[in-house]
C-alpha cells in the first residue's frame, strides 16, 4: 500500500470560491498549476476536489480520471488523492462507485459518510475492494463518534490495524471555526490505545492551522495544509497562494526534523 504523504496540500475543497480568495483554484487547469507550484514548495501529495461548470462540488469518475491524467503528467512524483466528500449531495453508494470508477492511487473517505445509510456490510466490502485495487483509503475522522465507529471496525476485523491510514480533522466546516493544537490530544490518546501502528495525518481550520500542524509533526504525524481549511499564515497574515502555505509548513517540518536530529546526537 502506498505510504501516506508527509505534506499534502488541499488547495480548494468543496465549498470556497474565488470570492473567498482570488487565488483559490477552481478549474482543472488551475489545480494543475497549483499542484506544480506546491510540489516545488515541498508538498509530496495533493488532495483533489473537482468543480462543475457553475463552480459547485462534483463527484464524477470520468472527470476524476481526466484530472488525474493531467496531474500525473505535470507532477509525476506527487501522490494524488481524490475526495469522496458528500457535501450533502451524494450518498454512500454513489461515493463508492465514484472511487472505484476513478481508480485513483488514493482516496479520502469519511467514515461517518460511508456508514450514513446504516449498511456496514456494504462499507466493509468497499474497503476490501479498495485493498484489492490498491487504492489507499485515508479514513476521515472528525470526533468521538467516528472514533467509536472505527474501534468497532477494528475490533471485529473489518479493517486492518497495521495498514490503517487516517486523517484527524481538528474542527468542522462552521462559521468562524478556530482549531487549536489541544484538539489533537483526544485523537492521539485513542490511537495509542487502539491502533498505535497506524499512519495518521492532521488538517485544521482557522488562524492556528500552522500551530496545529506543527503539533502533529512534533508528535510524528503527517499533515495536510491549504486553502480548503485555512488561508492564514502563523503571523496572522493571509497567504497569497497555496504554495505560500506549503512553504511555511515545509520550513516548520524541516526545522522540527533538524531539532530532533540534533537532540538524538547529543
């Protein structure tokens, strides 16, 4: 199974538009340009959302295949992950069909959305098919309910603890959401007891995005940064581009790695 990228960029998400930030990429061409810039800035992965002609969120296997083809040509060394996010539009069956039809390297899948119709058997069968197709599923976990649901799938053997990939979301899509590094603690306490060998990442909303991601990096995690979750640099300024956010987190990651290396050699 493909390893989880260390620094993934999520350049647009499903909800924001150029009214929120003029540099937010909306078209495939804009996403490709952003991917090239962010890869050069230090991102080794991209979390892909697509928009329809009106700028709305869309899940479409054919459009995903076209976009992935363009991205593979432009950034062949970058890991590419599609989203299956529902945004209140799509149900679990359609989400599963789109992931399997797009045949990506990786997909981001909300555990709560996969279980939203109460059909646990269908969700588990989907996860099994993704394993067979070598699609790396990163399970999105938002809070206590999701952690309980994941524990249930691990305890009954539906998912493998050793190959598990997760992303802990600090905060939600709510007006004025401001995540803090302390929001990470419950996730890591649960993981230590439940699946300590799992690969995990963090994304965070608001002006403390850098602080939250720094806390994750310091504790051995991977991170996702970008305009999907926040426009803000650590100094309170608004970033001019996704690449600017990537550069700040890459610099922070390198600094923490250097500090750790120096500590280990003393």
